[in-house]
C-alpha cells in the first residue's frame, strides 16, 4: 500500500482558510469499534470544508495520544486531487512539527473498503494535529474535495513482550534445480512478532484465483523516514490499524513489509509460503504479491539492507512458481487503468511487465518513489543471483532492537 499523485497539484486553486482553534466533534459513532485494551485505538475528527468544497481546515488542539494519522473521506472510489498537509504536536516537547504532505491518490484498495483515504503518516507520539487541504485546478475548471473529510488518528498500541527478532520464522535452505527455484526462504517476522491484533480483522484470508504469483510489486509506504528500526513493528501495527479500522479493509494491504535495516515482516495473513491475495496493486492484485519498504523514497535513497531483503524475498516467492525475477511476465488487467508513464489499458488487456516491478508501472502513482524505483534493476540482479550469494546475508545486519535511526 504506499502513493503520490501524478496530477498537477502544483496549481492549487484556492488559498486555504485561516485556521481557527476548533476541536471538531468525534465522528463515526455508527461505526463498530472492537475494544482492545492493549491493541490499536483510533480517533476521528471532522475537517471543516469551505462552502465551495475547494478548501478544508482543522486544528485539533487537544487529542488523545497517537503516532500515525491520515485523512479519509466518505466514498472509497473517490480520489482527492489536490494537496493534503498536516502538522503535529510532539507529546514530550509540546513543539509543533513542520507541515508534511500526505499522499492522496491511493485509489480503492479493497472491495470491502468503507472509506477512501490518503496513505497513513507516521509522526511519532503526538497529542495535537492541524490539517489543511486544497483542491487542485483541473483542465475543465477547479476540482472539488470529496465529501465527509475527517482526520484519523491512530495509536498503534503495545507490541508483543518478546522482541520481534526472537519470533522470526527461520529461513529455509534451497531445494535444488535452477537458481530461481532453489532460492531459500528468508527469515520473516510473523504477525505475532510485530503484535497484530487479530480481533480487528477476523475475516478469513483469500488466495490468488490462479494459485500462482506471477510478479512481485514493490512499494514504499510513503510515510516518514523519522523512525528507528526498533520502532518499525509499531509502524507496521499503525498501517494495519489504519487499513482495517479507518478504511474498512479486511486486513493490511501488503503481503510483506521490509524495514530500513532489512527485517522482513509478514503482512496480510494466510501463510507466508502461500499465494495470499493482497490489496496493494489495483487491477493486478489477483496475480501478484506486494512488498512495501517502510518509509518514503522520493528524495531519500533506500539502503543496501532493505534492497537485499526485498531481493531475497522476491527470489523466494517467485522461485516457488518458477518465475525468473530478472525476466518479463504477462499480466491480465483486472480493471481499466493508466500508469505513471501515461500508458493506458482496458480491463482484460494483457500487459508485459518485469517480474519485479514498481507500483507506478501498473498504476498512476509515484510509488515506490524515484530513488527506490531506480534501484529495481539492482533488486532484480540480486534476486536472480546464485542462491548462496543472496542467502548468506539472510540473517545478517542489525536487529530492530539494536539498529539506529532509519536512513534519510
């Protein structure tokens, strides 16, 4: 799941109204919330919208604790074309952050979705937030904002008592044959390791209808790089809670997530060794697996540990189905679409894509960011290398408990 619009958001049509210190009433009382004392908690605040629906603003001067936020709206099929910016107040220091922009062109990620929304943003422990939204100019006039805008604040709750690294599913040896087919399974932190609250997503997993993963789609989560690897499990819990509770998805959208230190986390439930149906690549979910690198890589370069982890994971998952990670595959579009490069197709069209490709290749988004996208050839080369070469670093590198701050 992370995603930046390619729309001409630079031509913002309105100046946002001056902020008023208004704490909007809580929203969503009709929505079910499962009380989980140690699990994730969420808060919702209405965002005030101008009468012409071209600007919106909120100052929530006093909130409960949260560490992740996003902006959502009523129609899960609607896209917010414009700019969404937030700033937050640090719980410890009381200092307000600089304005940060949210990615707002994710599109519908799940059939069960109740709301549309931006990608979530990790902000760290906070107790206040401000939002400003402006619609972008459109070719046929100014666009308007979706109805029902609200600020969603997520407290990811507490993780497991045991360290995530201690609960990793161990890597496995290769099984002979070609280099791709014999790629070993890397060590993976299971959902119990990062503290998934299974009570909020009781629906059973679904699997790819063809039973085969044809490609791996690489994403970034498009949030902040201001977290440590020790905090990565909390970031994963926050994304999970946002996808499920705020957007109404059945589970976290990605099949796997990777932190900057190279630790791999199980995403959507159903078995890491099975072709689980995710919600990460509109029109192509039924043929692919999604891997998201935590952080944003539009202006910051990913580190070697993360690239190596994505490569090991891609080699193993594609190797299960005899797919060459350095090769090209054919996918059948499950919906009409246009990608970042302005190539369009109709539902049912057959598209030729790299077996390891970026989200922007199949959707109109900047994901996985320019600097991660530029490293896809490196990932493909590593993934297609001799298994021993990529396996020898499976468990190397710092753990989430000992690693320093994530790379900028």
